[in-house]
C-alpha cells in the first residue's frame, strides 16, 4: 500500500560528541552527514523541508507528530526538499487532509532524503540547546561503528551553500507595478508571491549577478533574499551591495539582512543554536509593538559593530535581545532577520513589503522633485 512502510528498518543518529540515538528509518535509507539543528514549529513541515536556508542541515522537529496532513504540490518553498536529513518523534503513516497527495515517507523517499523517527527529540533538543548546534550522521547501517565514522562526521563543512541553491537562469514574473530585482541567495517562493500580490514585476537573478547585469533591468528596487550558510562567505554579493548602496531602494531578508550589515561595515557572529521556528516574538521598536515571527538562521549581527551614524536597530528578539532589524540612515535601505513572507505563517509582518513599496514611492518622488 502506498504510504506505508512495509518493513521497519533500524536507524541511528550519531552526534559528533559521541551521543547515539536509536530509532526507525523512514524515507530513503543509507547514511548522511550534516549540521543537526531543531525547528520549534508545530506545523509547516513541508515548508521547512523545502526551505533553501536548510541546505546542509539535518532538521529536528520538536513537535512530536509530523506528517499528519500529508504532503501536497502547493505548500512548497522551492522545487525540492533542501534538508540533508530529517528527524521526528513520530512520522504519521496515514495522513488525513483533503489536499494530501503523498505521505511524508513517500515524499522523502522520492527525493532521496534519509530520515529517522522514534527517538527522544526532547532529549536531542536539550543537548543542542546546552552544547550548541552539532554535526551528526543518520545511518541505516546495521553494523554502524561510531569510531569508524567519527572523522567523516567531525570533518563535515557546509561549503558555499548559496551556490547550491541559487537560480541558474533569470526568472521573470510579470506585473504592472514596481520592477523588483530579487537576488536569489536561497529565496523562498512566498517572497515572490508577496511581491506579486503587490503587483510588482519580479526579476529573480542569481546570487553572483554583477552590478552591470542587475542595472540592465532598470529596477525600482532590489530585494536580497534569505539563504543558507555563513554570510561572510558571500563575498561577491557583499561587493555588489557596496556598489549599489545609496543608488536604489533595497530590502534584505535573513541572509540578505546579514550581508547588508557586512557590506556597510558591521560584523556578524554565530548563534549557539540559532533561531528556527514560527513562534519567535520580535518587537518593532518604531511601532512599539511585538509580533510573532517565523525564523531560520544561525547567525546574527554583532551589536557592538553597528555605526549609530549610519544605522539604527529597528527590531529586537524578545527572547534573547538579538538584532532583528536595521534601518539605514544614509540610504533608502532596511533589513530584517525574520521572515515577513512566512508560510504557512504567522502573517503578522507582511506590512514590511508595503513599507518597501512606500520607500520606493518616496525615493521616486524625491528623485523627480
């Protein structure tokens, strides 16, 4: 029967510190190494699986039952699953939803993603919170030996993940409003949808597109998307931002937020275990309002590196007080660490796309006056 796992196959999760979890394999079998992280969302597992920001990572879902509404063709944030591996407490074998097209097992199997269920995800999450994000391996090898695999696990690195997930060819979505160049660092589909809802013409370009090629499209604004990895690895994009800065309205989301900061003289650093989930409270300081946000990142802007003459903090994380937004004083630019396009939600922060439209409108008005 489609969707059922006919034979239970044992699997293990091994962390770089030697911690071993034993469970049951679902999806593909074999072995995979990646950076083990956790996501606190209660829903949206299909969006998590297809988020390019998870490139190189093995994702743990803290909510215990995953797959209960199945998988469909609409709720994707990219063309395929981007995670290296998947960890859950229990994978639902018989989903119930009118939109279900596949079980999560079949979906992962079709896309050759190795997954493990039946482990104590609460215990795993506690380890990651206390010790920080760690490298790990999921394996279905019955004769698994940690000592034999230790070097492979500890030597793993996520190298140039933006190159892996960025578009290879320009993609154009027609609209009658502002012309927006979206530099794809690992863009989520709902960012494109959010711009199209505002009737923008959206031109999606590769992360390594030059200033000359970008300006050939005569954009009204530029949006730097979310994406995976260390922002300091994006040397070409940082250079492009420096060349564009002050010449055109720009907005950055997540990785785009971090890269904008690096291009303007600030610094970034790694968080102990990152922010991943759809329930992170963030305060908009200008509005004096706190919103619930969706997040997926392992790096943050170092507050002591911010130049108060050229930028100020517009948003803060209410859990750990880290920087969640920057407004720039000497150019039409703002960036946010969280995801205003969050899919499946929350939708509290979609207003930021409207503010981007208003920034472009004001810039055009000032330019012609």
